[in-house]
C-alpha cells in the first residue's frame, strides 16, 4: 500500500509529459478495460490516476455497492457472481445517467485483497478541468444509458410475450405504460432522446393507420375483381342459353 501511494506521490513531482509516459506504462492495462476512459486525453488520465484511492480488504470482508470503478491489484474476490483476480475490475458503468440502469452488485473478499479505485465524484472533479473530455464522456454516458434502457425494455417485453419482438414493439409497450415520473429525472439529452423516440413512434403509428386503410382498399378492389371475373365466366354460358331458347321453342 505504501509503495502504491509512493508511486503516485512520485508521479506528482514529474513533468506533464513524463507523467503521461509513466501512466501509459504502469496503468495502461487497467485503464484499457475502461472503454470510455481509454479515449480520454492523457492529461485527464493522469489526473484520474493521481486521485485514485487504495483500499485493503481482509478475507470474508463485505464489499459494499458504491458508485466507483475499482481495479484489483492483488487478491481474489466474488463480485456480482463473478470471481475476480488481479487485473480484473468492477464498476465500469459509473457514468450511466440513470441509477436503476447501473449494475448494483456487492461483493466479498476471498483473500487479503488490495484495490485501486476512483469514485464518480473524483471523475466529475477531473471532468470540470477538461471540458472537451467532459463532452466525450457525456456522449458515451448517453449511449450507455440508452443501450441499457433498450436492453431492459427488451427483457421486460420478452417476459410478457413469446416469440420474436421488434424494437418498435417494446418501445411502444413501455411508453404505453407511461414513464413520466422517470423522465422528469433525466437530463436534457435524455429528454431530447425520449422526444425523438416518441416522434418516431407517432410517425410509425400514422404509417400503420395509412397501411390499414390501404389494406382495406386492396381487399375491396380484390373482391370487385373477383366479382367481375365471376361475371365474365358466367356471361358466355348465359349467352349460349339465350341463343338456344328459339330452337327449343320451335321444337316444342
């Protein structure tokens, strides 16, 4: 633990370029696991590393559910029904905008374990210093939130009905139940996405109505064509019957 803290203390005395090179060498394997952090500027990654915290756990110690990303430096743990060891991590979805869409898992240390972690508040403080990175994180957070929501709606719709189901159907199913209470707590970007989805569904509904009218018209035309075809087939027989009437009368 002292060695790990000493590494970050030594990092503060280095030049900016040397800090970035050291972070790329020492922490690259862990940071690559965090997809949304790997695309950030190296200067911001350095600030995140400098604000990381070390934690020690004893065997059978409970690991609470917290909004943070943690990397295991040594030891074993069960977290979210997964066995984690050195190099593994948890809490990659701390940027998710909706709390109930994040994975809420607690864990248990199986051996003496050491972790290196950063919390959401730590990440937010770093983003205040790097506005361009903050915009990128925001976009990835929106993308993650939307994908999580779609997955949740799909699972919910699949549990209610059998067979294949389209994205439009479970979006309609969820919206028809009403979720205004949840929308109120969303950010402006999520409100915008919700309005876009609603607009698409309204447009799809109007298209469905037009398709129904066209289907009714086609059905009506099909019946008329069948009736005309039946009349055409019956006309020669009727004409033949009428042409034979004078001969029959003369015979009788």
